[in-house]
C-alpha cells in the first residue's frame, strides 16, 4: 500500500508501489476473457505475497485491504484454447514488474502453478478491492491499495436482475457436471452418427439440435480445462445435453435402433405442438413464481403484442422499386424516323425451378415487382411485435448488445392455414417486401437453432380470426430467464389477443414448402429448396 498527502506520494517511491498498483489495475481493466476460480486457498495466496517481501518492509505491506484483494482475486485464472491456465494478475507477459515486487509476484505464480480449476467466476462489483482509504489518525492522509475494475468484461461483470453472481457461478458448476456426465454417457462414434443424421437433414427440424450436437462433439477430445472454457462461453442450455432433443437421438443410436424408428420417435417429440411446450396447466406455485419474475424483470408491458408493419422489419432483402423509364429522342432532322417507344408485349417464360440461394443471389436485387401465387391452403405467417417499443426485451434476439432493438417474431399454424383466413384468394398477389425470419435479422449465426425461413409479405394479408392464435408467444423464442416459467407464459399467451392487422403478413418459404413467384410480370420461379 502507498500513503499520499496533499497532491503527492510521500513514501514508497523507491519501491515503485504506485507503478505496481497501476499495472494490476490495467491488467484487470484490459482483460476480456472469462475467468475461473481455482483450488489455491486464500491463505496460501496472502502468505506467498507477504513472504516474498523483504522482512524489513513486510509490516508496511501487511495491509488488510490489500489482503482482501489478493485473497479474493489473486487466484483467478484465464484458460487458453489448448487448456493452459494463466493467472489473471500475476502472469508476466507484456508487463515490467518493479524489482521490489518481482519476488512476491513470483511467489504468487508458484502458488498458482498446478492448481485445479474449480468454477467459472462472476462478479457484480464494479470495483475490486478498495482503491483508497483515509488514515484514521492523520487528517488529509490517504492510503492507496491494490484494486481494479472488471466492468468492461462482459464474461465476468455480472449485472443480472434475476440472479446473483453467486447463483450464476453455482449454475455454471452444475453445467460443468452435467456436461461431464453426458460425455461419459455418449462415446465419440455415437456422437458422430448423430451428427451425420442431423447434417444430412434426415430428420425433421434438425437445425434445432445441430448446433448443440456440434458443440458437444468438440468437447469429446478436450481436457478438463478446455471444457471449463467451453462451459463459460456456452449458449444457455448447451451443457444440458441429457435434457435436450439431441439425447433422444443419441439414446436411439446407442440402442441400435433402425433409422425408421429413430426418425419416427424424433418426429413425435419435435412436433411443433410438443417441442418445448408445457403438457399441463401451470400450478398456482408456478403462476406466483412467474408473477415475481415478470415483476423483477419489468416484463409486464412486453407481453402486449400487435401485428407488425413493414417499418418494423429491420432487414428487408427486397422491396418494390420503380422500373427505369426509357425516353426516345424526337428532335433532329430525322427524329420522326425513330421508334415511338410503344409498349412491347412481354414474353411469358415457363416456370423455372430454383433454389432460394440462387433466387436471392441472381433475381431479387434486379426485380422491380414480385407477385406470389397464393395457394388455397399454405404456410401463411403473421408478423408480430411489441405494442410498447420501450418495453424490456421478451425475445432471445431482442436487445443484443450494440444492435438496434428487435422485438419482432412470426407465427404460422401447424399444417398451414387457408388463404381465406388471411383475407386472400388463390391466384397472383402483390408482394410488398421479402425478408428472412426475425431471429435471423441480426447475428443469424447466434440463432441457427431457429428454422431458416424466407417471408414474402403480401399486400392486404391479415389474420382475420382470433381463435387459436392468442399472442403467439412461444417458449422456444423467449428469454432464457423465462424458461422456468414457460408454462405460465404460454397459458397467458393463449388467452391474449394481438392488436391491429399489420402490413407485413404473408406467405412463408421453408424446407418442404414450395413458393411460386412471378418477377416483373413475366419470369416465373418455383422456389423448392434452400441450396
């Protein structure tokens, strides 16, 4: 510790303690990696630090504030991709330790060498340690201490209004245990077979499990430290392999079942009316818990939904545009001989079957107008958004750091719905915009587990009936904090009503659902697969 009076330091200048303080502060502020607790004891850390200081100066540095700092944070480590652990504070790359403190720092490194990682570390403290304290006996004298701020580190600084830092650390410890148990249950050949099935898109809605399966496969050959790093950075739910859909597939492969049986069992559990959907009405206890959680998160206004307008769509791939006008010059001596520029009848080409990827790449950008062939019965969608734009995020993809708010979601009816329900008649209809599903408007790679779909907004399309619609808030879309009360959220959704009509509803293209479009009144395309 260092003592300061007026505007200057009066001791420790030869020992460069202030330099040492600043180096530690900079280390903490600059760190952007996840941090981990270790098996080293707080007592061992403080003993190593003090014993490294010359005995003649040891009493001066035997400071209670610095002791609390070193015991609380001195044992934290980072983990490299290869599993190597490095001390957050005492690792020596890129900093020049003042000579006086080289011995205590080396002693701390030795104390941490060979330790075992015991958990993921979170902190809700904006400042670690006490930067300064007044001298109780001398007015105007201030002691400075080892300290730092983790606020800039999104992996460490914990600002959740739902869980404490300690609760989140306990959750990550449970995640690690669940991952280890799953790794013991399923061997690499079984995981490889599961990946083969999912990557081939051989079962329905395979994208729901593919990301977790690929993540889990990477953990197979890792050591404990690498797995801790994976747990610290894993998306919510990825460590719970035994309670996700991927376990259904792995168990069936492990049991040696035929693919026909595997596919049937998978389809039964993945059916939209079953997947992540509650099977019983919520209990009074669940309702009470949901009330408290919604109140804590301030989500009551977020549960009001309206139909979305085109202005709510953040990432339009296409909107109508005016065709270029061609003017024919009529001046000059021979101007009267030029063609009059009268309309030429368009040659209507036969329908061409294309992939969505080719259509988006080669047709969309140059199209001035698009019409879609409305089927009598098809996958018509409704697009909804928050009634209150200032309400806290309800959906997983809303409120992403550094990006505009995106409270928009879509819904369809299982098995499709008749065109008449949407105020439409079979035949050609004007398309007013083309866009992907709302979950993929921003950072689509983060939400690969949501089905890939393309949406053709149709002029005048609106869901004319409220029966069976509710608020269209689905458990698989809401924030992870609401997972425990999803039965209550869905029950509330079923009894609610979406307001307005909206101008962004229309027909959806997805795997297995063809869409026929006509571009600029002549070229017709049947979009029948993704790529």
